[in-house]
C-alpha cells in the first residue's frame, strides 16, 4: 500500500515536470519569433504579412544551422500542445490510480477448515475494522465447511 502510493506521487511529479518543460520549451520560441516580428514592425493583425515574415526570416540555433521562423512556430506549437496534453492527461490518471489502490485484495482464511479465498476490501473498510491490530472480520458462513466463523485476514 505504502509503496504504491509513493509510486503514484513520483510518476505525478516527473510527468508534471516533463509537461511543464515541454510547454515552456514550446512557448519560448513562439514568443521569440513573434517578438522578432514585432520589433521588425510587422503587425500581428496583418496575418499575411506575419506569415511572409515568418517564411522570410531564418532563426539560427548555432553551429551554422538555421530554420525559417515558421518551422520554429510549428515545432513550438507541437511541443506546447504535447506539454499541455501531458499536464491534463496525467491528472486524470492519478485520480483513477488512487481509486483503484483504495480497493485491496485480501486473503481470508476460515478458522475451522483453513480454506482460503480472496475478497476486495477498501482501505477505509479495513481501518474501520481495526486492521492490522484486529485481523478477523465479521461473522460469516464458510462456503466449504458451512460453519459460521470469523475469517482471519492472512495477507493483503
Ligand atoms: Zn470453513
């Protein structure tokens, strides 16, 4: 139980960091490209002029490698969308995992015939029964020997 909770927290942190990094890496070149257009006197409202500017102006990333600004915008947009998608998607997954991990598969043993079977209990249910100090559950009829017993929790 403790281990699965920790794994969820770790995966949430790393995927959120990855999502933020992608989003920021995507937004930064878009802002740089738009600022370059703005300082060159291109109006953002004049879309065709902006489009021409983005095609006409190369962006150097060093080592003599240059891209037209339009590619920088496209790559930045893709990275931003993936980043936002990761940030949104992982949050849903965490909620789902938390619900699943609350439901525990418990091995029960009949105190009369020692027959073992598995049942699902929620963590809250186990806590309210006083587990782990109290390892027996409420009285029920055993499927195998037909006796009424208080089955014992042997493992989780
Ligand atoms: Zn039994």
